[in-house]
């Protein structure tokens, strides 16, 4: 026991030293990443067999521009991606080109990235979805895919219920009425919902927002002027609660994972509708194993507020950015441009089914869902939840679970969200 | 090992500072053996250096860096000293308070987690029919990774899963095991106990091996019932084993439930299954607040230190009783 004294003393000394404070552990972050003849790319896509063709096309395109520069793709596991990236950013060195999700994930880390405005001007017209990669007017990444929240529906179930599968409801009341018919005839629920991670509410907010908020309210929200006490905003959360209370959702939503249990329930016909995604997972091509493309429809958000103008909610989904510590930002941004070349993106669309950011790609063979989505991109607007900080989104997830379990009121939810949104 | 090594350095340092306040060269009386004594003095240091360097370089120094980092800011204040701001944020964060409350709950559930393997080991020791099979079966989950265990129980405990189907057959309404904030934490802890009690069971069985069988025979002769035998003979003889299992189970509960929480509930529903570890991970990886995460891990470290020291104290006192 006497032997432990030096230990304890060391520990106390260490703590004292720390409390006194002697600089940051993160350091100034000035060291550089890869050498100039080698570029390191971090992503969570290149290991996927569906992305092999895409990576190959992009590499070939880049090799034409810079034959002497090696490109190394390092596929990280997505679960750990931002944890690993955070460590790299803290140490001020790491990959030269980095894949990001649009919105909060890239904006929170924009300090570590080089603005690309001067390099990507030629691509501005060809690609869509820039907003999600823009902070304070500066572009930090080129969009690869578009990510958004179409409402998919199972045409088979609609047909079985005696409804016209090619004319989905235009208003919320009709939509709920149709759901009642589907449930009565087929036993399938209205929405397949997975809210275990709190993702369900994000999809809900963004898919239905344009059918509830007036265009002015919508644009204000995106611009950062969010009025959490407006009756229309409140309506979105009330509908969420009502859908839960009136049994529109699949059972046990709070313990069902959106990926992939909720999508599996939609696939297997347990629910007639699902708010899904456009790219990566949970989209039309993902359903194809059980629901062939012609059986999957996409409907416009059913109108709740007559003053609203429903539109597709989408943003840039994923995009490549350039780290600020890279030796030659010009070369790195050329790689980013290769990664978003039309040929590469076309391969990504064909192999993975993602809706690519390149609006010139021909998607005619994709089936009715893709056709509806692509035609809606032109009039689409940024998704509401993407404008929120990751902290507010996390809180919203937990509050949405409380709304479903009935342990909180809509007013309390709005109050807490408003407070969180204010502090960012 | 370090405790031992540091203590053996003591005489050396005492020797060099304890004498007359002389500069580097050794004091006159030692002149004859100077070369020999210097080598003797240096040898332990040289021999210890690798171990000490590894511990200081790979353990203590990162620990100090981490603690130091917890006093800096995130985002715009990256690298700036912010004093105890992060710790105040932690105290004000209902999620972190939930995480701490859950730690308290784990401590309260500890006796249950120890009693289960203890009782089962007793049955095996008393050679209930089929005890050999049970020994293997009970240990089996201990070799599964938490991710696999979590995935299995995700299926079993799903709202439309087999357990609820069984309950439905008995006329009991379905329970949302992982979706009800009042139930979920117990479900996760229950699964954790299920997955890990095999290890404690083995320790108990080892303890039983040292049990004096004449005591048991004497109890049998005296006509003691099974509960009486357990309470008056087995439990007192195994007190050290029980304490050891208490310590290891506690450490297991506090440090290795991340996998289960991650797979089974993702901290939900409503944040009710947050544990400090999970909080650290979320703040660092999802919220991009490494300094706040650092503060949370320092807090977790302090909790572990207190719990660990308390338990070592208990163990030592038990050792004295022997």
C-alpha cells in the first residue's frame, strides 16, 4: 500500500499540471497531408462493389489530366467515418480529398477544408445540389449524388384496395382516407416507420414540410429564419403525433431501425407508403428485390395547407471536398472534378441506383419512380431538416420518440427545439 | 508491476538526495566503490526504463493530454482554454445526467448480476441432474461478441418478434422491449448479464473447488436444508470469490456495454439507454465536439477511479479478515 504512493502522487501531479492548463492538445494544425505526387481519398463508398465502376471511371478521367499523380482510395467504415475524420482533423493531417454528407456534417468541419469556388465554376450548371456543400457563400465540395425524401408507395397494395395506383391522393385528407381503405382491404399499415435512431422525424419533416408551410415560410426556414411558434410548423409535429396515435404507422416504430427494418417492412408489403431516400440506400432500386420498379410509385406530398406548394425536398447527398492541408489544392480539386464527371456519375447511377447530381444523365430506363423524382428535381427545394444543426437534429430525434410514446406535448417539443436552434 | 518497480527506485533516489548536499560526484566515504555503486545505482533505472517509458508514454501522457484537452473549447473556440466550461455543459446536459443515472442503476443492479451466476454455479456444484450440460451451455454466450448478441436479441425482442408472440399467446399484451423508455435499459442490462455471466460462473466454480467438503458433509449430517446450506456454509466460505466477481462484473458493466447499446437501442428510446461511453462516442463522432467528449471521458475515468478504489478497499479488508 506504501507502494502505491508514487502512483497516486504522479496522478495528482498530472491532474494539477492539467488544471493549470498548458495549451491545447489539438495543436495549430499546420502539417501537411499527402505528398504532391500522391493523393489520398477517404470515403465509405469505394469499398462497395456497386461503386467499383464509378471509382474506375473517375480514376481514368483523372489520370488523363495528371498522369504522374497516384490516387489511393481508403474506404473507411461509415459507422466510424466522422470519428476517424475528427481525429485526422485534430491532428491537422490526413487525406487530401474527403467524402462528406451534405449539410451539418460538412458545415461543422468547413474550417478544415479548402474553398473550391475558383476551381469548380465550369461544373456549376451541370450539377445540382450545391447548397448542401456551401457555407457562408463558399463552396466546399462538389455534389456526387442528390439526397432527398420522396414518398414511395406500393402500387400493388393500392390496386388491391380498389384505388387507382396511378393517381395518388393530392390532399392529406384523401391520403388518410386511402390509407384507411388499404388497411381495411389488405391489413397493411399506412406508413412504414422506423424511428429507433430518431431518423423517422427527419424524413417526416422534410417530406411533408412543403405541403404544410407556405413557400415564404419554407424559404425563411432554409435561410435560417425559423419561426418555431408558427402554427404551420406546429402542424407538422401535430401530424407526426396524430399519425402515431391513430395507428397509421407500423407497430413499435421507436424500436424499429429505419435502416433496414422499416424498409424491409415496406418491401414485404406490411405498409403501403414509406418516406424514403433517393440515393445510397432506401430508394427505388433498393426495393427492387421484392418490388419491381413498375410497382413502386412516388407521390407528391399530399397537401395539408391550401397555401402551401408541395415540392420534392432534396439536397446534395454526398460530395467530395479538399482538405486545406493538401499540398496542391488545384490538383486535388481536379480529382474532385473527375469524381463528379458525367461518365463517372453515370456509372454510379447505373450500378447503385443513386440519383446523381448530374442533371444531364439519361434516366429513362429507371422506371416510373425515378422518372417522377428526376422531373421533380427541377422544382425541388432544400430539405428542411438539413438546415438544422446536428445537435438540434439529435434532440429532435429524441423528442419525436417522446411524441410517439405520449410523454411530451407538441408545444414542449417546439419550445425545446426553438431553444436548441437558437444556440446552434 | 509499476508499483513494484517504482518502489524499488526509491532507495536509489533516497541515496542520492539523502546524503550531504553534495554535487554530482559521490560523497568521500563512497569513493572506493564509486564505479561499482554508480553502476549499481544506474542498473535498476536502465532495467526499469522500458517499462516506465511504455507506461508514461503510452498511458499517462495520453491521459494527461486528454484531460488537458477537456479544458479547451470546440468549434470556434478550438484550442482555447475555457476552464471548466465543458464540465458545466456536461452537468447541464440532460443526456449526460441520464447517462450518469444509468451508471447508478447499473450499480444497483449489480447484486442481481452477481447472484445469478452464483446461484447457477451452486446448482452445478451440487450436481443437479445435467450439470455438465449446463456448465457448457451457460458459458457459451461469453464467447459471442456483443454485436452478435445484440443482433440476436434485436430479433427476439422486436415488437413483432417471438417473445411478444409468446406473451400474446399467454394473453399478455405486447411489450415494446427496446422502444419503451422505462423498459429498454433493463432489457439491455438483462442481455448484458445473459451474455457475460458465464465468465463469472467459471470464477465461482473455481471458488467452489477450494471449498472444504467436510463442512458440506457436516451440514448434510446435521440435516441442513438447501437454502440453509447455501446461506450458512457456501456463502461465507466463498466471500472472497464473491467480492472478486463483484469487482469484475462492475468493471464489465461500466466499460463494455457500448456494443450492446449501439446495436440494440442506439442510446434510445428518448435517450433512456445512454451510458457515459456512448455519450463520449456521440459527442466526438456525431456532434464534432471532441473537447466536450474529452471532458465526458475524464468524468467517466474519475467515476471508474472512485469505484475501483472503493472496491480495492473492500477487497483488501476482506483479505485481512482471512
